[in-house]
C-alpha cells in the first residue's frame, strides 16, 4: 500500500524523476519549456518514445496521486472493485463533501447528512479501508481545500474526480479533473492518457488594490476566453503581477479555470507558496521546492517573450482591473461592478437579491473570509445587518476552527450570517430553499465558481451571479443589484445608511497559525484483504456494476434520434445534481435523470424526447428505456462545447446504460468527451458544424465505416428523414488507437479487467 501523505521522500523522488525525464525531453525538443511542459512532460511514462504533438497527440502520464469526492468516488470505487486489484498503486483519498445539504446550519445539517447517507458513507469508508485509500469524513472539509492544506505540492501532478481539481494549481501543481474511469486507471497502476495540452499564458502586470481581488482575475479571463476558450490547454499565469498576491488567491484563480474548459491552470513556485507550505506544517516541502526552483517555473525565455513560446497570450494589468460580477446562467458573462446596475435594469434582472453566499472550494481561505469580515465589520459599527440572507460555507474544518478562534465568524454572524457545514452545499446544488418556489424568477449572488441554470438550487429560473467574497458581502448588505454598493451610499433593508470603503490588505495566513482539525481523517488498514464490502441488492443508493456489451463489429444502422440538444448542454443538463446526488452509486436509479435539463431543439423545452414508434413526447430516460427494451441503440446530438462543467461521469454512464451508441456534436468539453470514450460511446463531431441543422425530429441515424475506424479517419453519417430522403455528412473523432480499443471492448474497464 502506498504512503498516502505527501512526504519529503515522495516529493524528492518526483523532482528526481522530473529532472531525469526533462533531460530526455530537452534533447528531443531543443527549445525553452513552459512550466506546464516541465511538469507534464516530466511525468511522462516513456519520455524517449512518446509522440510530442501539442494540441493533437496523446500523452501517457504518471500522476503522483488521486483525489475523489464522495459523490463521484462511489462509481469510481465500484469500477475499481471490478478490476480485482487488492490495493491502489498511488496515494489516493476520498473526501465526503458533496452529500451534505445546506439548510439550517453546520451542526444540524451535518447530523442530518450522517443519518441520511450512512449507507453510502459506510460503503466508502470500508472500501477505502480495503483498498488502501485515505478517508476524510463528513465535515472535514471540501476536497480541494483539504488537498491544498495537506497534499498539494509544487511540481506535482494529480488527477481528481471533480472538475475543480485545478485548485491545486495555486500551489504550482498540474491538477486535472477527470472522470472516475480515469481515476481507476491510475489507481490500478496504469498511465493517465491526456491530449497533449496547448499552451496559454496569462501575463499579469501591476498590483491589485482597493476592492479588486484574485477572483476578479479569473472572472476577467473567463470573459476573454469564454467557457470553451481553454479547452485542451493549460493556462499558465506568468509575469510580475503573478507574484504579487497570495498562494490561496492563486488557488481561487486556478480553481475557477475549470469554467473556461482548461485542462488545468497553474502558477510558478514563489515566496507566497513557500510561506503557505510552512504555514501548513510542510516546511520540508518548501525547502525541497526552494532547492528545485528551476523545475517550478518556465524557462526565462518563455516569460521574456511569451508570444514566441505559448500558443496564446492574454495580458492583464492588475493595477487597472476593476472588481467584476459574472452571470447569470454562465460564468463568462462578465462586467465590472460599476456596470452591474445598468445591466440589471437593461436586462430586467430581478433587483432584489434573495440570497448571498460566501465560501465553497473557490473562496473559503483565511484571507477570503477575513476580507469579507472586514466589510461586515464596517456595517456592524453602524448597527447594520445584511439586507439579504447570507450563508457562509468554510472550506475545511481547519478554516472553520481558525476563523472561530480569530473572530471572523463572530463578526459575520453579528451582521446576520449563517455558518454552514464545511462542505460544498449550494455550490453543487445541495441547498434546501424555502424562500422561492420552483420556476420563480429571482436573483442570488455568490463567491462560487459555477452558475449554470438550476446549478445552485434546482430552480432554472434563479439568476445566479458570481463575485469575490468582499463584493458578495457588499451586495448582501445592500440587498439589491440596481446600485453599486462599492461606491454609492445605500440604505439597508432595516433602514441603516452605509457607505463602504474597500477592505484593507489582510493576512493570508493567521498570525497564530491554523487551528488543526480534530478527527476528520481515517487512515486505511495496513492489510485490507479481510475487509468486506457489502452492497445490499435491495439498496436504492448503491448498485454493483455489470460490464457493458462489447461492440458487435457492425456499423450502426437506423438508430433513432433520442435527443437533439440546443444551446448550452452541460453535465448538469445531462445528469442533474441536487436531489439526484443520493443515487450517484446506483447507475440504474440515477439514469432516471438523464437529459432532464437538456433543451430540445424541436420543442424548446427541457427534458423532452419523442418516442418515434408512438409519436409521444416523454422524459428522455423513459423513451430510452422503451428503445432498450426493444434492443435498439440510439443517438444524441449536441451543440457547441457539449458536456462543459462538472467531471461527473454519470453524464456518460447513464446514456451508455440506457442504450446510447453515438453522441454527435459541434464540439465537446474535454472531460466529458473522455468520459464518453471510457464508457464505450462513440463521440463524434460534425466535420461541418452547419450539418447540425440537417438532423430532424423523426430521423434515424446510421454511422458507416466502423470496421475501418482509425485515428484521424472521418466517418460517414446518414440522417434518414421521415419522408424517406437522406442527408449524408462527414463526422470526425479524436480517438487514438488505445481509445478505439475501448470502443471495441465496450468500455475501457472491460479491457482493464482482462489484463
């Protein structure tokens, strides 16, 4: 069983291997290397022979560790158990953060979660015990914050079954969100395969002041690059401005880099990272990083002339960057706070803010909470309270206990805040709201990372806006979107007049050190061979998996079109969270949510599919089950950046379980495309995106030439229309030889179980 902790010996070995591999890579490439290249290529499985083709080739890498959250860990561990491997081959952890519903407050909500989810928690804890995985109990904190505090290190490489795994990039780590099947590969001792990432540099100059914070950097980047601008790229923050703010501020930026589709984002090692490592009792790791700085930053030429060494360069002057707010419904709809009131009036957004929420994995550091608390302190001095309900979700027990000791929690509670459990809560839809009805249009603002329709509360009419913690605090006091609370005097809901001033710089680390957590971690047994994992066959929360059928060697002929999705179709649209999180370990039950949020191109409504035999419109899962009962496979068609957002592989597994053979779209988000490949679904893109319009309501679809399926070779797709006419188009795929093997075997896991 591997040691789970990130020990100095482990990090020393990583640096030695990286240095050895880069000696080979430098001879092959004979050019300066970016930081992302140093880490990724330094973790190659076979640096001497691997193809090195930026943006097109695939790399076999050897990550240093795996992290999983409780919602995705269930399916990952169920898949791992099929492989019949006694223990994981790399350090791995599970973090119970997604299944705690925010409602009444920390203690009550945690007690409820432990009761409601006891079957799942027992399964996860016993599985971790058996397979040598570290287990972080409910209430210990959000996966990314706990990883940041305990496991992340500069120059390392990690994968995690959550799309915001790149949070660890704030500590100089290449940390990538993946589906559970990718995690299973690495835990089983196999390489992680990833498309050779393109190189994007964000060159920062100047220094932030006033209300501006690191959150505003990523909100601005999201506006510039959009939700798909970082797809299959690593975003590297360089320049003097990148060294001007805290390590946890860097983590905020890299965390929300998931919203631009990036493979990951990262910063070079600097003094702020060393200070954070020492402040979290990892001085030996800081010493090692100090001794290996050449591995932990781009070559000097790259920063000196970035346009020569990166595929794209974005330049931002921090001195002139204004605080921003993004939303609703997408994280790239951005504007400065100074324009928010005008936008609210012109777009008829509800002015009243029904809720303000601070925290989540993106913005729950000691510095974040301290900045918000300073704004709250200004209000408290005038006897004011928030005009909107305010919820605070600390990122970890360590943060919770430290802000409790140092007074920030009391300050926030004094102005009306409710402190919730150390968990994801409303950020991932675990929020029980009593204040609005389903379908009621309302506005909320948070410091979270994601704001797709229905993301936070299951209500797709909620207009969710995102800003920094201090900006959210200001809006919570004002309670309205139609003013600028950063510059204008306003009157709170209780009639108190306030004129806020920007919070001053605060400590990024507590002067008296962090208060350590108590009892939140359970180490696995040294020998898990005698540990029994029991799944009740009658359980509605957990279900053992059966292998998917292998491809039969024939073309797909006459597949009914189940869904043609129009516009944004995220993994939240394909497999909604919220109340469905309880079924993440039961494939058949969770498949009942398939495509419930996807907008039909034919009706303009969500969650509708037409049974071609009866002509009736029903829920997509119901029609899929009808087809499955008849032995029919089916096809889904999607728009641009299909599958953006969460890493949840249920958005691939549910369609596969219910009979999907092909998903044909204009373009894919990276993680979801990989998840489809892993589960044996054929992921295709239109060679001509305009051909999307040729797919009609009652079409059957054929995919020809599968016997000759090969890397880089297009396939022919035929749309047969109800009137007997046909449209024949070309479709592309991005599968390499190994991935074609997954398709033929029925899934990647089917191949692994045969090894």
